[in-house]
């Protein structure tokens, strides 16, 4: 017999007991609040075999089931499940009652309305940009220009805010020159600022965004680029990302690139490109790569 227990969102726990049959239990974390006002959950629960044809067992949808202890929801599965399996719980709703009494209400209702309000506001900002509604500043890229709004740019970037407050040229001419970006990359960057960027567009322009976010001090965009660049390092992009990581002081990305090259032996797959990198990269960065290689290859 074996059993395990894990936490799920909103302080719910999933318990699995396995003997000749499998028991799946769902219950809340015990507290004074849940003891006196137990939550009512609506959910779908599935068990999926992680081997073979990934057979799935699905429990009928549960609606507004009050969960107070381990015995309030028990799913007994007698079908044989060989090897490892995945238990997937999809919460459709979760209701709690106020300690002062009253009807239970969804804990997600407020979040949903706030999310909808935020989405509407972002859509309106995006429309202001795409339809050039009351634009009051022109951004000149290397091969084109874009209309934008001072207030939006200033709210997202302290550098832009300083330009509009202190720089007489930008204030009088109502222009910003970003000559180190193409019009395509600059438009995508402005889309990011307005919150209307598409995922594919973001992925394509990540390195350009990283440079712009660093230059204009947009911390959340820089962090988003940083995290994204960690996810899909390969032989085609590792050297470029390594140099960017060094330039913009991103230690985790730099270490990930060096380990990919050295510990996974990818240097040997891109020897020609690596030789070019050796001739033009920063000397300190090259020394770091060699130190990583020496440490990794000790004892071979």
C-alpha cells in the first residue's frame, strides 16, 4: 500500500491511497475558517496513465460539493493503473461563506471582473495606438516613424519621463529618436509598452526588447525577456544570448549558455561559429567560458 498528499490552489489538498484499489480524496486545509464555513467546490478530476496509450479516467463533474474533511470527496478507482499516473484537478468554481453568515459566493467573481476590466483598459490603450487617437509624440526609428502618447511612455519608463520633463528638444519638437531600432522592432516595442504585444511577436523581438528595456529602464519587460530567453537555448542562438547576457548583466542566462556549450558539449557542434565568437567577444567573457570548460573537463 502507498499513499501521497499534495497541495492544490486555494489551500486544497489532494490525497492518494493505493492498495488493491486507488482512492483519490480532495479536501481543504483544516483551519477555523474551513471548519466553520467549509468551501463548496465545483471541479472535474481526471487520472491519466503516463505510459502506453495514456488511458484517462474521468470522474463525473462535481458541482458545489461542500468539502470539510477527507471523507467528503472520495473517488474509488478499481480499474488497474500500471506504472506512473497523473491526477489532474480542474476547478470550475470555489465558493466560501462569509464568517458573518450569508450565501456562499465565488472567490473568483471579483478576480474575474477585475481581469475583464483590465483587459478592456488594455484594449482601449491598444486602440489609441493603432488608430492614432490623440497622439502627441513621434518616435523616429531607423527606417520609419510611429505616433504615440507622452503620458503612456512616461508612465512606463522613467527615462522617457525624464526626457519629456527635462529635455528641451523632445519637449519642443515632440519627437524621440530611436535610431538603433528598425521600424518593425520599434513598433513591436511600442506595442509592448501599450500591453498589446502578441506572443509570437514578443518571441521574435526578444533581444531587441532586452536592449530597449535596459536602455529605457523598463524593469518588467527586461525581466520578461530574461525569463523567456532562458527557455529555448539552442546551437543557433546560444552565442548571441551569451553575449547579451554578459552585456546586460544577466548571470543566470550567462551561466545557462555556458553550461549548454560546455557540459552538453555543444561547442563541438558549432566550432566555426565559436571560433568567430572567440575573435570578437569580450575578453573577460571568453575567460569565463574557458574557466567553465576547465572546471567541467577536469578528470577526463
